[in-house]
């Protein structure tokens, strides 16, 4: 039985330490997932890995088929997911390179297929989303961080924007007033869809840059790549330790 799914984001398109057992192509009623599912053993745990932006990182955030990805994971019996995500920082202590385990979300995305509950319904369904992330998985991530000696920031509000462009400084200021600490483009509808399918989901957010207007100049891809590679290194260690204790 596969015990954990890891969805990789920007800077995390493969899980090198995974001892690959097989790749599985799944066609879903909602279209094709971002990539075949890679099954393997990760620090003793049966894990499946899915790169959100495709194997060659070619699918932008607003084009990801979130429903196909989530449906495919549920179809193979997944009950727990860690979504790794690159984010910009709005809060001063969440410096580039930091890892944050958010506990809340505000959704600013639009025009994405954001539910499984819209066609051929026998009744209208509203999922509870008061606490969008799975508390047990979040706690497991803190425990893993402590065991591995990796600093993570516990809690924070993830603002999900539409992209693919980055934000204006006024948008970042508005998001801060709304209560956002982080900004990213993929947290929604991924998190809500996993709840609709009754899979527990936690986010491991890696700060790639200061949000627009919070750094010293324009946001560059070089800056993002630099911080992502440092942050993703820590993330790999964190997820390996997590796999060892789950
Ligand atoms: N904004 C939105 N998404 C992001 C950012 C950002 O600054 N950095 C990485 N993903």
C-alpha cells in the first residue's frame, strides 16, 4: 500500500532519493495528470511522487490539471499528501530559503476548475474547509523537522494567486492587510480538491523570494532559483525524515 504522496513544485521536479519501483500512467475523467505517478520507497516508506508542473517543468500554475492530479492520487488509494510549493514571502521573518508549514489559505485564483462537485449531482455538497490543512500531517512535519534539526516556521497564511505573472507591490500590500504571510500560485484549488476527496493534505512551503516590493529590486528568476535550491535541499531531508517516522 502506498502510504504517502508527495507533490513536487518548482525546484522539486524529481525525488532523487526515491528508490523507484514503477511508473504508472493514469487517465482520469478530468483529463491527464501532470505526469505518470512514480511509485517507490523513500526512507522505508511506500511513496508516490507527482511533479505538479510536469516532468520537464512545462505546465504553468494556472494550467495544472489539479482535478486530474487529485483524482489520480485518490484512485490509487492515497490518503495523505504533502504538497511542496515555492512561495514568495510577505512576512519579515519568513526569509528566502526558509521553510514554512502554513495553517491557513486565502484563495485569490479564478477561472480554475476548483471542485469535483458540480455535475451529475444528486445533492449539493459543501465541504468543511475551516482548517484547510491536515493537522496530524502538519504535526508530523514539525516532529520530522525537530528530529532532523531543520528549522521550520509553524503556521502562516498562504495567499494563492492566479499567476503566472508575479504580483504588484500594491497587491502584496493588500494581501498583507488581508492577513497573508506567503504568496504562491498553486495552493488552490489543490488543497480544497484533496479535502473533497477526503485526502489529508499539508503544505511544505519553501520561500524563494521576497514578495513584490519587499526586496531590494525586481524579482529575478536567478534569485528564485538560488533560494529554491537551498530550500529544496532542506525539504528533501525533511521529507526523508518524515517518511522514516510515518
Ligand atoms: N508570488 C507568487 N508565487 C510565487 C512567488 C511570488 O512572489 N514566488 C514563488 N512563487
